[in-house]
């Protein structure tokens, strides 16, 4: 695995652990963070 793949795996695993801790409180916070780093309307259709 290259560095990019390792960083993506790490970030996803950390996000899942964060959500599992307190999903009702942490999921909106995580989605706010995702909104900052994704293009406008990126997941709007879902």
C-alpha cells in the first residue's frame, strides 16, 4: 500500500470509531467536516 492508501484507511477507521462513540452527537459533526472538504453538491443526490 502506498502512503495515500494508508492515510485514507486511517482516516476512515478514525471516523468510524468517532461515530461509534456517540453516533447522535458525532455524526452531525463528522458530516460538517466532510462538507468542508468536498465539492458543493457532491453527495446531494443521496
